[in-house]
C-alpha cells in the first residue's frame, strides 16, 4: 500500500518530465510566478497599511480590528469581496464617516490592484506562451532539416558513387512517402499539393 501511495504521488512528477505539454505548462506557470510576485507583494503591503490604519481607528469597538494580525486578515477578506459589506457595515452603522475609509480601500484594492494583478498575470502568460510557440517552431524547423538530411543520406546510399558525387536532390517518390508517413489521414490530392509546395517547378 505504501508503494501504491508513493506511486500516486510520483505520477504528476513523471508526467511533468515526459509530456511536452506539461513541460510547456510548467514553464508558462513559472514565468507567471516570477513576473507577478512583485505586484502581489505590493498588494499585500497595501492591505497591511490599511490594516494598521483600521487598527488605530477601531481597536476597541470591533473585534475584527482588535489587533494588527486580525485587522490584516479582515482587510484581506474584504479585498476578496467575500465578506463585503458584513465587515464594515457594523462600523458604518455607528460612524457614517467610516464609509470614506472602506470605500477608498475597496476602490484601491478591488478595482485597481486586482485589475493590475490580473493584467500582469495575463501578460506574463501571453509572453510565456509566445516563447513556447517560438521554441516549438524552431524545433519543428530543426526536425524538418534533420529529416531532409536523413533523406539525402538515404538517397545517396541507394545511388552509385558517381551519382552520389554529383547530386544532392531527393526524389519526389521519397518525399511523397515521407508525407504519407507523417500525415496518414491525408488523401492523394493533399499529398500532391504538399509535393507541389516542396517542388513548385515539378
């Protein structure tokens, strides 16, 4: 049972090393974390500032702001809008001017910083996926280049020594076989169209 448990934990790790898609996803996620942790720290620092102010303003009347750690948790919950307006509504009922403080915090945190965090995360993700697509394109070009080099060597091995020294061409039949192997679901017309792209002069 212990082996089964450990194997279930190791499956994602193995998938990460085997699957190219998992590697690309992890690369994009790592780029997002590297580029967005700074703005996340700024947001947490802003929550800390407002928590310190609320601790000074409402320390004895309301338990949500009795000390700095409790105020920080309360203000962080308020920034997620999960407990809005249940946290600050009791304070508003006793002091209407408290609405200025909490509305300023909500506008700054929810409508500005949250949008900034989302934009940074989205931009980082787009940049990461752009890098992944560029790498995939380069890998595809290298694979095609190596494939044609292999075809040239294969073609030369089938030719005589005299022909080997004077030609570096690949026969159209060989190219058609390659297309049929890598695109078995293509029909003959599509194969001919691909061959025409490779050899437009016929």
